[in-house]
């Protein structure tokens, strides 16, 4: 009669210890950053531009879970390179605290996670988890100073486009800053109408779509980058439609439920454009590029 060998191999023991140490330190990091993360979640709830933040962590966990077989088979070899993102995370946390800059403190948490994985689990494991970890950067809201610099040009682009199209429809319109003067009303293209909300959401959606439905890095990059002009163009169309409805039916067309429905419809249209672009891209993308990327 033979008995099963239940002895634990040294490499299995070392792997288990590394995983336990990593999970323990990640839990400790969560405890340290808990106040920072708590107020970031409140930011998601209060500012609709970042409501997609609630989806980032569940999606990142799913991306990691999807790779579980590959992760289990990946050897664990600790790497001192993990000290680089750990030091960077500590520095950004310190700078954020001294300057009361929330973005730095929030980004510091992601750098800390990256550093712990790289330091304790090694470069091979980091390669497997790099996408889920870097995806977490999308949950960090931009600082208001940067938002102001981005939003104003987007407002002016949408206003210029709307006035041009309104003239094509023989509708008298004059732009003064981010205010469109119509014959019997004024249309104020506020920061909320800059398209920043749809821009951030569409970039996130583009990343998720490219990850699931495109296998080559080149196509993924093109799809994600194209989300930016698509969001800008579609938001300009939304402002234009609002201007036409305001001219025809009064200022009520630019307020309330009608305005919210316009936002939902235009965002859906933006996603349709993203799907159409991906379909066209799959047809025109050189096969030799695809073959080279899939074999590399």
C-alpha cells in the first residue's frame, strides 16, 4: 500500500509566504489610505463626471480574475525594482499632503500597489497584473485646476461648432465666449456641457472595449485614443441640437429631463461610433501587423 506524499515543497511554501505577505501589506496600505479613498468615493458620488469611478475597481478585479490560470502558473521572484514605485508613491503622498493636492495622494495609492506587487511577487507576476493595476489610475479624479484648463477649450470648441451649424440652418446665432446668443434666448455652454464627463466615461469604455474585443496592442491604442475626438465631436453635436431646439421651442428645451435625455442619447451615439470605428479598423488593419503583434 502506498501513501500520498503530502509534504509541502519549499518553492510552494515560498510562494505561499510571498502571496500572504503581499495581501497583508495591501491590506495595510488600504488601512493607511482609507481616509483618502473614502473622500475619493464621495467625489465620485458628488461629481457626475467621475461616476464611472464606481466601476473601475470591480473591472480591475475582474481583469485579474480572468488571468487567474496564467497568474497561478507564473513563478514568483521578488524584484528590488518595486522600490521605485514605492518611493514614488511615498513622494507623491508627501507632496499631496504638503500641498493639499488630492490627486497626488490618490495616485500615490496606485503607485504603492504597483510597488508591492513588483517588490514581493516579481517582474513576471507584475507583467500579468500590469493592466489591472494601471487601469486603477482611471478612478482618480483630475484636479479642479486641470479640469478648468481642459473644460474651457472644450466649451469653446462646442460653441464654435454649434454656431457654425446653426448658421447652416439659417438660425441667427452669435458666440460670445461660451455663451451663444440666439434670436430670442441665450444658450450658456457651462462646464457641465464641456463634454468632459462623456470624455472621461468614453475613454474608460474605450479601454474596456479594446481590452475585450481587440487582441493587438496597436488596435487597442488607436481605439482608446480615438475616444477623445469622438467625445468632443458628439458633445459639439449635443450643443448644436440644444441650440436648434432652444431656437424652435424656447429655453425649456435646454433644461430638465430633455437635456438629460440628450446626454444619454449622444453618449450612446458616441459608443456606436466607437463600435463602427473598431469594425472598420479590423478590416483595414494590415494583417502582417496583426500577425507580428499576436506572435510577439
